[in-house]
């Protein structure tokens, strides 16, 4: 069985550890800790990378922006 937990280090608490114990019981487990870089993940797909880079250019050039009045939000 394999389970991936993605959380901030500050969110690790006794409840999290108890959940791991409940899921794996007395089985031997391996814990690997690695930093997750969302930017790297989002840029892996060439299509997604191109879309994001175009969006960055649009913001830099003030093109295609949508203005929202926060008071209009529920």
C-alpha cells in the first residue's frame, strides 16, 4: 500500500501521526521528506508552461485583465 500526504511541515501534529498509525498499523513504513515546488510541477507540461508564460506576459503588459470589485463578491 502506498499513500502520499502533501502538507506543510507546520501542519504535522499528533493527529497526523495517529492517522498514519491507523492506516498502517504495525507494518514497517518508509517516510521520505522532500520539498514540493509547485512552479516546477506546473511547468512540466509544455502546454501548461506556455499557457502560464502567456498569462505572465498578459499581466506584465496589462492585457486581458479582468477587474473585480471585492464588494461584489458574496
